[in-house]
C-alpha cells in the first residue's frame, strides 16, 4: 500500500527515482555518462524531493521501497522565482560541466 513520504524519506525517494531514471533517454541528455553519474542523479532527485516536500507537492512511496512518485500541486511547478533563485547554486553544482 502506498504511503505519503515525510522529509525524512527524501533520500530514500531520491535513490529510488535515480535508479528508475538511470536509463531514461531524456535524463541521459542532461546527465552524461560518467563514473559519477549515479551519484549525480541521486543528488538531482534529492534536490527535487526536498523542494517538493517543502510545500510544493507530495511524494508517495510503496511499501517495499521500490517505487516513488513526485506529485506537484497545481501551481507547484515551476516554483516561484525566489525559490528558483535559492535552488540555483545546488543545480549549478549538479550540472557543473553541462553549463
């Protein structure tokens, strides 16, 4: 049975989503193959999960820890400009060579 994630679940959800999207062609266009790719994907989804859980939506997890879904509320994406500016340094650290 699915359950609503808490802030303490952000890292768990990030790991699940990173594994789920590891072979996704769209993600691959943004996060090139490298020895650090898996960790970078987890960091990216960690940023997304923490942003979502800070008031912009919900994350749902399944009981066995194999599935996760991010749900943004209407108006919850994109975040307001100020929230985007606050997140910018984290994203720039995530995409250092892509920019």
